[in-house]
C-alpha cells in the first residue's frame, strides 16, 4: 500500500500544482515536480524531526519556505517568457 502511495505521489503533486506548472516545458515541469516531491517526502519529514528536532510549527515553516521559494522562482522564470 505505502509503495503504491509513494509511486503515485509525483502524479498527485503535478495535478495539485498544475496551474503553476502549466507554462513550463516538459523538462522544467518534471524537474519542478521532482523538487516538490523531494521536499515533501516522509524521509525529509523524519529528518526534520529526528535530526533537526523541529516541532510541527517548525516543520510547517520549512515546508512553507521551501515551497514558496520554489514556486516564486518558478513564477519569475515563467514571467520572463512571452507565451503569445
């Protein structure tokens, strides 16, 4: 069951972030989904708990910061292109 959930995570993330990913080419879209997936994997969560001793608020802050920076960078790259 868990392996099936993990296998489908990139597909679910791509759907969740579809509006932000829509203007990217296939390679950039795949790289961005991989970055979001890596940021939100359970192993990363456990690292934040066990190694960095963060509580739920600290972990939420890490995720907010990481996703905000990733999506802001993505948004800035998209704005540089003229898609007309």
